[in-house]
């Protein structure tokens, strides 16, 4: 299994937790340069994964639409704009 495959299986929460750990390591300044570059690349992949998961969740959100009388009349797709 490659790193990309393992990232695909991560939940949003798991990816975010790993990303936060990488940020703490990089911010500490105690990581050698070569390892920092590797960590940065993994962190970027985790950031993209989190972004993908958020976009997927956003696409599934529906908002309740109300009729003129204020009663719910159904749902509409989420409008990002």
C-alpha cells in the first residue's frame, strides 16, 4: 500500500490529527532538513485530503426551504455561492 492509498482511507478527523502533529513537529524546529521536507510533503497531501473530504461533505448538505407560511416545503441542494 502506498502513502497515497493510505491517505485515501483516512477519515477527515484522522487526516486532520496527523496534519496537526506534523505542524507541531515542523514548528518545533527540532527536525532535520531532509525530514522536514518529507514531513512538509506529507502534510501537504494530508491538507489536500482534508480539503477533499470537506468538499464532499459540503456537496451533500441540503438546506431546508420554507414556504410563504413559514412551514418547511422541502430541501434544496447546498449553494456554495
